[in-house]
């Protein structure tokens, strides 16, 4: 059983703490490691290293900084399968899902290498007689990310490569539930040969988080997690004058029109709701049947959900893995019980699923509620598990009203063959990431990632070209020479 370490100033170091958390394999229910609950002193040690490394790294030409990431990309390709399997072991998703996540991580590295184009400023000569003006993008200092459990490889890399290639230094705080994936990634970083202190990692929980939020030498924070914590992070960064990107939870509605091609799109629908066991902010949560598509949609969706093979994600043919922990399983089961209490009809019950050879795994089978109403808890709150709420509406207007009334605004999807309907949907739906005839509106690295309303707190979203603005300050220089 492995006890992971922090990575500070180019070295693997023990935490100052005497308190450790347990790391579990969700598929088997076995303890596989321990993670330090690092202290504010550990964070301070990392910040000091990052701050000391900053000026030399800031003075390194952008193209030279980018070359480290070209090398890192190649090293990630060599370690691709190893990282993917570690991810499956500690997080629970299937191997194909893990491979897709690691591929998206690498795509962000590739996109960040375009820094020499994407970080450029602009200028204008003769803004007045003999006076010129330039706007120059410059790095700011030490940044950090507080990452979630559900995408332990990818999410920190929505931010890290952009911050570092711009000339900042960086600290990663992985989720304490899944520390091993980033530990393996940092072994690759160590092999790559970045200057000491440029990229650091500190494991931990609440004390480490607060140590980052309130450290005066950290200039900005990127966070991904549930909305209650996202609000807390946003408020703390406001109080301390930090830049902040705080991505919260979701309650994503997937509308299916009567003209939708159900047989063609059913695999996409099923993947939308049950991919990653529903533990992602882009998962479908509420399946909205518009008009007379309801009966056929319900029959085909239930049949497809029943056919899913649930099991250990490392095994061939498994389509859905367990949820991440025993505690999270209990939380999801609580929502299922709440749905029953509030009068929803449970038409597919995944609570008592048995997975051969893994009786102690944290499994919940595909679950579907029918006769769900907008005021129910399972319609309003993020469940973050393989639970689908099915709602009938008369027309597109009613479906759009459901999206508008939601606290969240991460993603919304529509299945139709009508271009006019699709245009109206994307124009009116109050969400920031839209899917038309696909159920996972996941932008690639060169487009921004983030929601609206209670799904996002901040100004500049994850990756895309806009993120270079988050990690740089625009210095305006007005000059005249006589």
C-alpha cells in the first residue's frame, strides 16, 4: 500500500502533517493507499518555492517555455496507458473513459504550446502626435488549482499548462480521494526537467485548501467542484484580491423532440446520462420528453439502460463503473430514496445491483425515475450519480422554461431533425455549453469550458484562447520620444 508524497521545488517530500486519509479502489472496495492531509505550512513551503522560481521563469522566453511542454507531451504519450489504468483504479470509471480523459489532458498541453501567438498583445502608433501605445501581456506570479475527484488527470490541466507557459509558477492540490493519478503525472513532470519550483503539488483537504485561498503570495485560484464550495472559493478570493475561476455543479436537461431519430441517437443518450457513472458536470440528469415522443423514448431508453454492463472498469466490455466512494454511494442512494418519498415512480432500480467477484465495490446500477415534477428534489439538486429523472412537457417552450428555472446553467442538449427548432433552442436555452444531437457538450481545449448561473463564479472560463487573459496582466505602455 502506497503513501503518496508532496512534490515541492523539484523534490518528493513528506508532509508536515501526522494526519492521513485513505485511498480506496471503488471497483473492489479495497484500501490501496494513504494521502497526507497537508498543513498550511506545507502550502507555504510550496508557495515559497514557486515564488522564488517565478522571476527566472518569467524572464524565460515564451518559446523556450513552450518547448518544455512539447517534451512533456511526448512523455505523456509514453506514459498514456499507465496513467489511464491508475486513474481507473482509484476513481472507478472505465478504461475507455480514462483514456479519453488522459487524451483531453494532453490536448490542453498541445494547445498551450501556441503561447507565442495566443499571448501576444497589440499596439497602435500615433494615438496622438508622436505618441505610441502598446498593450503587452505579462505573467503575474504564483497560481494554483484546487481539483475535484471526478477527472483527476484532466481538470488540473485545464489550467496548469496555460499558467506555466505564460510565465507563472504553479501549485496543484489534487482531490484527496484520488491522489495517485496526479502523483503519476508529476513523476512524468519530474522526468521532463522543469526548473525547480515552477510546478509543485501539495496533497490535502480543508486546511490545504484554505492555505491556498488565504495565502498572500498566491495571485489566482482555479477551482472545480460542487457549487456550495465554488461560492466559498469565489468569496474567499474576492476577500483576498485573487483572480478566480470557480466552476461549480450542474443539473443538465436533455430535451428530445418528437422528430428525433431515437434509434440512431440512443447510444449517445445513454452515454450522456450514464458515462462516468454520472459523475461529471456535463452528465445528463433530466431527460425531457417533448410531446408524443414520451412513450417510445421511455421504452427504448429503459431497455438500453438495462443492457448496460456494470463492473470493474479495467475489465473488457464493462460500460459503467462504480461511483467513487462508499460515502458518495450513500449520498446517491439518499437521493433515490428522496425521489421515492416525493412521489416519483422508480421504473429502473439500480440500488441492489450485484457485480460478480466484487461484492464490496461501490456500485449503483442505472436508475430511472418517471412521473417526475419540476419541484421535486431530484429535479432541482445535483445528484452526481447514475440516476435519471424523466419529465414530460407539451412543447419546446415548456422544456426551455425548465432550463431557465434551474439554479444551474452548465449544459443543455437537444435531439431533433429540425434546424429551426435547434436554432431556437441554442438561442434561448440558459446554459453555456450546448449539445445538438449529442448529449455531452464537452468543448475541446481550444474552446472555453464553464457554465453560467450557479454553475460558474468568476469572469474567465477554463481553457480556450480566453484563458491566456486570466493568467496574464495587460500592461499598457504609452510613450513619446523627442
